[in-house]
């Protein structure tokens, strides 16, 4: 299986998350994890360029907000 590759970029009015198939599966697993009933409101994950995201990406925070 390929290495997950995810890139996040955008402007003031639009954000794009581009990924290969493995990267999309990785994001889906992270989102499913945030939906776990045992996690509390406010739980979040930071994804950063050069670490979890491709170089040149803007940072991305995935957050559970049960008030929405």
C-alpha cells in the first residue's frame, strides 16, 4: 500500500484537502476515531505540514464539537 499523502491549502474563502487513496483512508480513520462515543467534546488532532501533511500544507485541526 502507498504511503499516505495529504496536502491542505486554500484561501480566505476556500480550503482544499487533496490526498491519495491511502491519505483519504487515513483521514477517514481519524474522523471515525473522533466520533468514538468514549471521546469527550473538545478532543482534537493537529496535522502539520512536513509531519502528518505534505510540505507546503497549512495546518489542519480536526476537532470534536458536540455543541454543533
